[in-house]
C-alpha cells in the first residue's frame, strides 16, 4: 500500500468516528445547539423524561427562529437516534433513576465548535512564549544528560533571581498587554474545556470493561479467577498506559493535595481580578474558569462511581456464584440429554411427544408445621382444694349501681313521653321527667344510644342534664341537644276521621 493510500485509510477511519459523524451531518448545528443548551459545560446528567421535553422545546424555538432543516420526530425518538449514533448514553444515577449524559465523542464535538467560535489571533507573543517555555520545561524534565539538566536549571534559577531582585529594587513592573492576556485566557479556556471529554472517555472505558466482564462471566469460557485477573490488569493499564488514564491520575493527585488546590484557586482568582479580564472575558467564560476545581472534582466522582460499579459487579458474582449448584445443573442437563438420545433411538424421526416447557407448579393450601404430640392430650392438673370462703351476698341494688344503662326502661319512658298530650321536644326534657332511679349519669348514654338507633341528629345547642347518683349526690352534664319529632301525636280537638284521612 502506498503512503497516500495509507493516509487515506487513516483519514477515512477518523471520519467514521462518532465525533466527526456528528459534525459532518447536515443538521449538526441544530444538534450541537440542543446539546449545549441542555447539558451545559459540565455535562450534568438529565432525567430521560425531562430531556425528551427539553429537546422538543429547543427544536420548537429553533423552528420559530426561521430554521427549516430541523430533525423530525418526538424528543424520545431523537434521543434514541442520538444514542444509536453514540452521542448520548443512558444510565442509572445513585437514586436508580434513568438519566442521559453526553458521550466523550459528543463532548469533543462541542469542544471543537466552541474553540472555533472564539475569536483569537493565529500568532501572538504569548503563544510563542508558551511554546518556548513548554519546550524548555519538557527538556529540563526529560533530557537524559545530567549536566544538561543542571545547566538548564541554573539558567532558570539565575533568570528568576534576576527578575526577583529587579522587582524588589522597585524597578518598573511591565504590564501585560491586552493581546497577551487574551491569548492566555483563550489557551486556558481551551485546556479547561477539554477536561469533561477526557473524564467521560475514562468513564466510558470503565463501562466497556464492566460489560465485557459480565459477558465473560455469563459465557463461562474461562475460570472466574482468570476474568478477575484480566480486569485488574486492564484497570492498571487504563490508568497508566492511556492519556486519559494518566490525566485522571493527575487530577486525582491534584485533589489529594490541598496546597495545590488552594494554589489553583488563588491563581484563578488573581487572573479573574486582573483589570483586563473584564474586557476580554464574558460572564459565561468567567463562570467556566471559576468552576475549574468543581469541574475536575465532578469528573473525578463520575469516574470513581463507574469504577465502583465494575468492582460491585465482580463482588456480586463472587458472592452469588455457587459452584456446587452449577455442577448440579450441569449434571441435570446431561441427564436430560442422555434420556433424549435414548428416546430418539427408540422412536421414529417424526415422533411427537407433549412435553411442557416447565414442570407444573405444586399448590399446597396448608402445610403443617406441627405434628401430633400425645403429650398435648393430657388432662390439666386438678385444682388444689383451698379453704372454704363465704362471700357476702350481693343485692340487686348493688348490681344496679355497678351496671350500665337500663335500656328497656329508658325505651318505655321515651315512648310514654312521646304519647303525652304535650310531648317533650328534646331528650333533655325527657331525662328531666324520668324517675329518680333512672336519672343516673350512665342513663344519659342509654338515651343517646336510643337516639342513635332512631337516627336522631343533635344540633349545635347544649342541654343541661341534672343527674342523681344512687348515693344521693347530684351532678350536672352539658350534652348536645337532640330534638324529638312529633311522631304519632295529634291534636285532641281534631276529628279522628279527619286525622286518619
């Protein structure tokens, strides 16, 4: 293969990546806009139903703005289509809710569009100085010649010492130009914008490892120990042999060092407080730089969560895997296969047998938990004969004093009160006319019970019931007034025939 053909193959392979397929499609501006509006700069997970509604809302706004080339379909259909394009991924959050998040390919596309949308100079003093400084620092850390490294360090120490002495002596402090500051902020924003996609790449790789481990466990082609050893080796290689893994380890080391985190916050604060920062940076860019530490921390948490899911899958398999049960299942399957071969040898090629897919379930109404014990049928021990005791006789008056309301007598009194020429208008009047032995406090409950049986409702007024106990003491009770209807009462002056008519 010629050099040109090989280069063409590499370029075509690059164009088949989801990042470029997203940017190369006709409706890419609309899709990129929806992703930027929905997920923001930190790729925050969004519940599935909410993103479906947001997608439909954003597309409606784009249509109203005059854009005609907008993806067709509901928000749910579009999200599923974007998942097939490897731009969205659906997973479960800590609470078990389904959420969407951008893949590393989609974040790379957003980062490229964002970098192209910034106005920046193609060549500047800051860029050349950055290149020189990076090359010099790289050479100082990688040069295999000990003397060369010492020379580079001595020159750097001499330069920094000279600059420090000059500032200490009060000489002029050369201010940074606006072009220098603009180029510096542009490069800083570019570096910060690349962090989410780097973390997402590591997170996706752990997700792939988890799927491969579960598939290897289910296939049972290799011993579980080999699968676990392979996972540990791949996890170590992911953290040390890939750029994303090394970036993750560096971020992890940064967050473990409180001094470095504090220094990063102080440097960012100083840069944002620079007089030229207000003229160069917008509010969104200032917010992006100010949240750099939080961005790194959130990405770190997501990667650690994904790695914990891989570890949990291994733990669940190791704990739940029962080798004895697997052997018993294998023996049962081999026995079924043997019986099947025997049956096939005795029958013709077109023989049919009715065989249920699963054995019928046994239904048991009641399962005995205890069985008959002859010791339970023994008679109880006879009661010990105690000394004869003579109890005092109880009179009827004593029983009445301790008993409840006399419902029968109260019903007779209530019917008699209704049959009077001038019947009582409420239960309170009936109680006031009762004999003395029926005006105990407990008889109030008896009257209320009779009223409830006849569905007589109480009103908001209150009546006073004056009761008399058998010992002669009296007490008054405030009871809701229960009116009595004039049932069965007729005027004596009215002719009986007219009344009956």
